[in-house]
């Protein structure tokens, strides 16, 4: 399981959510400790974003940060839309069940609902990369994330169980593309505004992604797509691009994983004098405007995004794999 480079590079929506949750939690707890009343709009905003206990804040922010892999996988505009949709659905389900059964259960914070819903795509789309045995039980590197989620529920108390059920249903509905909700995207202007507002905070030198040679990886990117079609397939479909060899549908030719692995193999072959030729500039296709917009919304520069799309044959997931290395 590879979540890509550290930090918030190419994940501005996640960065905004983590910093907003941290700030709201600190502000809310400080107001409670000093017995001061905040302005009503600020109370509504902070209460909807603030975690309710230190343990919930610790594990919630950790999981929010960890799930930035979902934003890097799908793009910031789609991930932002996903976050808004599953949180809204979860709130509606909680309110409906509470009203129907006459339960007086407060709504869970929006970040908590997003974290709980994100376990659905994490379970189904993100492959493990290593396995180990504990007391005879086989486990994977994803087990630590599930344990963190369990600890989050334990620190949240019984009132989080309704949020867990509602968020899981919301995540499953999104995964099933109920009412074509996967087609929705956040406006690019909003994503850019989030990136500019939170960009100066916790910035790191690697936020623009590692420097790579896109030309040398082009032949293997095309070969990876061909091998994926010949090997059965779709691999993990919408899953992340760095699954281990031999795992998942299609075996070693699993779709998205094979493209990324092929890119690394080609880079090595080119660096070691391999027989694979570099694609000539004349043979490169024009970058797809839709795919280019997705990459720009993730924070990549236009030059690198165009080059990656050309080398990947306008395959968005392959281009992301090339850019984040």
C-alpha cells in the first residue's frame, strides 16, 4: 500500500480539511475552557468541524491525512465532491433515523463522518503491499489503518455508532454511483481558492512532486496498458496505482498497478541502456483538456501535467503515477 510522497503535495482539499478541523477543535476547546461565548456563526462552523475529544482529534486527523491517497487517486475536484456528498448523505441519514426512532443523538462532526465513509473506498480500492503473521493470523499493512479506525470509534463513544452506520451507507451509495453522483465535481475556482488559502501553511519543498523523466517512461506506460488488456484486465478498477505484483484481478498484469510498475521498469531500462526507444515529440498526442483540468486541480504545473498526459496517452491514472512517482 503506497500512499505516495509524504506531506500534502497534490492534496489541497485534504490539507484544508485537516487544518480546518484542527483549528476548529482548538478554538472550540479553548472557548469552553475560558467559559467564553463565540459568535453564533463561528459556533455553528466550529461545532460542525471540531472533533469532540483529544483522542478523536488525534485519530481523526491522522486518518484524514492518511486518506489523502483517495484525493491523489481521483483528483481534487472529484474528491472534494465526494467529501461533500458522503457527508451530506450521512447527515441526512442520521437525522432521518434519529427522527424516526426519536433518538436524541447529536450529529457527528463532518470530518468524522468523512473518515468513516472513506473506509469503503479504502477497503475496496486500495490494495495492500505487504503481509505478515501475528499469532498465526495473516494480516496486511492495511490492518494498522483499520485499528486506528477502531480506536477512533472507541474514543468517540456510543454516539458514533449511528454515524458509523450512516457514513458506511453513504460511502457505499457513492461507490455504487447512485444517481450518477460520481460525475459531480467541485468547481475548479473553489479548489484553487482552497489551495491558495491553505497553501502557505505547512508547505513543503516536495509539494510540486518529484522530478522525473517523462520521456523515458512513455514506452512502458503504453506497454502497461497493453499488458493490462491482455491480462484480463481492470485490475483494481478505480483502485490506487501501486499494487504489488501478482495480487488482485489480472495477476501481474493488473490494470492500474501494471501501468505504474511498467513506468518504473521503463525508467530503469532507459537509464541502463535498454532497448526501449524514447517516444519522439512528433508521435505524442495532444493532452486531453478534461484530464489536464483534473491534474491542474491537484496542484501540478501545466507543463508537467501536459507532458505526463502526452506520455501516458491521455490515461489519467497513468499520468498521475508518472507525476507522483
